[in-house]
């Protein structure tokens, strides 16, 4: 059995994640592998973006915002799925809600993926300094090899 058969590709719509997807497709074609695309969105992060005790949006507004973010993630996955199918590679999509790094790691472990292929960054440099890098968190804690594409 080839070393790399199941690939997990986190997508966020950035040019870095699209480059990673292209690389994953090329590797999957060489090894006759399968790709799973994952997008993680966070309703908790949206809800905590405003300071405590300041009500900017009614609960129904928050629900609408969360649904919009979920739909945007589904759109990113649909675009990725279309790209992979066009190359003749088997693909599935996974839309998850939660902490990005934790959900990627959990999915990789539970799905017994052989390789995670991801973009080097998706956030601005300033946000990376304050929030921490998703790729760094995945690299440090993954149960399988991680290929980071620039």
C-alpha cells in the first residue's frame, strides 16, 4: 500500500490554500489517492468579536451572520470539490464548526489521513501574531506528516 493514499486539505479561500489544493491533486494523482477537503468556521469567534456587555446585534442577527459564514465555507468547499473532480481525483468535503486547528487535527486523526496538505497562511501577518498560525498549530500537533505550501 502506498505511503500516501488519503489526503486532508484545509481550505479557507486564500490563494495559499488554493496552491495547496493544486499540490495535493498532483500528489494524489501520482499515488491514486483520495482527497478530503475541510473548511472550519467558528460561531464562537463571531459571537465574541464584540466587547463584553455591548450588544451590537440581536441573537437573530448573530444567527444570520453565523449562517452566512457557514454558507461561505460551503461555497469554498464546493469550488475546491469542482477543481479536484475536474482532475479526476476522488474527493469528499467536510464542513466543520469549531476551533480551526483542533478540528483539522481531530479530523486527520479520526479519518486516518496519511498527509495534510495546507497553505502556509490564510490570515494577515498582524492577525497571525495575535491569534497564532493555523499551519503552525497543525504542524506541531498532527498525527501524520504535514506539507505546507507557500
